[in-house]
């Protein structure tokens, strides 16, 4: 499961093959990463919709996140004003 999209069937097969549930390459790590990135995208959309000043997206930056399921690189969105 090297891609970022969580696939339930692949996760079950990986567990059956003895892959760890958590850790750097754990089965849950990609799910937590995907959910967190999607939540951040939804939050920045709401932030920009409610912003009274002229503002827009300005790419993303990568951060290493340490979680209970393992460490992973998270792409966090940015805005032009730096207020997100």
C-alpha cells in the first residue's frame, strides 16, 4: 500500500499477510494520513469562504507527523495571507 488512497481490500490482505497494523508502513497509517489531509482541505475551504479579506490557496507544505499509528508526511494547505 504505497499510494496515499486507503483501500479496504488491500488493507485486509496486508493484515492477512502479516503486515503490522501501525508503524511507518502500517496498514492504518495511510488511512490516518488520508483522513487528516481531507479534513485540512475542508477546513481551508471553509476558512477561505469565511475570510473577509481577499485570500486564496497558496499550495501546501510537507510536515512529518508522529501519531500512534506511525510517522508520516502530511501535506498541509496554505493560504496567501498566512492566516490558516
